[in-house]
C-alpha cells in the first residue's frame, strides 16, 4: 500500500496500520516500509511517500483486504 507523506520512515521500519475504507469495517494490520519516494528539494516529486508491505497477514484479513481493493478499483466515479 502507498502512504503519501512528506516524512517517510526508513526502509525496514515496522509499524501498525489502522484504517477504515468507506463501507468496510476497519483494519489493524502489521506492515513494514518496503520503499520510499522522498521529497526532493527541487520540487520535481509530486508524490512523496512510502510503500508498505503487509506482514503477518492472516488469510481472512488478506481476503477482506483484496475485496476492498477490488471494490475501490472497479467502482470509480465516471471521468
């Protein structure tokens, strides 16, 4: 998952993600920073942040997360 932030954590940092997608019960999942896209001084980076990898993901949480992602990916407002 990508988290947009101007202060990304160091690669390898562990954390707990708590979030509630619209129309779904909240998640509380363990993650680890997999990569970062830092703020650049010259301003040529419009999307600073970090990529997080889920760790110790239980099968039922994975299934629910995949379903939420599918819903978000396929139910978009018309352009």
